[in-house]
């Protein structure tokens, strides 16, 4: 009988030990992440007032914000217009330019010849985007003449967009007298696509 009692006590002791092991706890700690937020970034383009210089010949300068006006140009006149383009948003963007709405008005004769007589070079931070006459300039520009993409601007980054212009004296004469030409340049930043 002692054997049965001993066996029963052993079974009870082992069972109690197993129950005790099941309630044994290790250290633990809990932290909570609160106030989690998503906020959309911004893509904001800022174009500073145009700076204009007549570097040769004749021409009177008048700037008004982003618009420039050059009057009294003549053969031998040359100059440049500079816009500072800046990304003041929080998301990177790729710059592109659109030149459109070219309108010519005839002066002394019945032909509007000034756009064809104006030689222009459009550049972004020294990258030539277009070189030719103003008459042939309208279009969309996303790369330079060598096929390189226009710059990507991150927050706070800026570039200079420069329009150099000239009227070649020996090749241009009375046909441009009194002519005028106007056009628009649209500056755009498009969001850089995220890499997967």
C-alpha cells in the first residue's frame, strides 16, 4: 500500500510541478504607438520676377512681375531675360517649359517679320533648351538640345531660366520697323514618380 501512496504522491507532485510551470511568467513590456498621421506633401513652384538686361544696341526695358517688355529694338540689339525658378514645396518635381501664344503685329510694312529676325537661346542653368529664331520657338521643352532631361528640383532648390535674344544687324533691315511680337512661357514642375 505504501507503494500506491508513494506513486499517488509522486503523480500529485509531478502534476503540481507542471501546473506551477504553466503559470510561471517571463518579463514583458508593452508600448503603444499613438497619434499616427499621414500628411500629403506639396509641390509648389515659385518663379521670381524677371530680370532683364539690354547688352548691346538699342532697347528700353520694362519689367512687371514675370512679364518683360523690350521696346525700340533695332538691328544690333541684344539682351537677356532671367527668371529664377524655385521649388518651395516638399516634394521633388521635374521642370518643363512651354512656349506658346506667339502673336505678331506688322509695323511699317504689311508683314510681321520681327519674330523671324529675333535670334534666341533658351537655357536652364546653362543647359541650352532651344536655339533658333523666336518664330520657331513655340513648343514644349522637357530636355535640352542634347537630349538630357531638364533638372529635378527638390525642396528649396532653384534654377535660372534665361532667354538670350539678339537681332543680327547685317541680315535685318527696314522690314522689322514698327513690328511687335508677344509670347508666353509657362513653367511647370511635375512630381517625380516614386521608385518601386
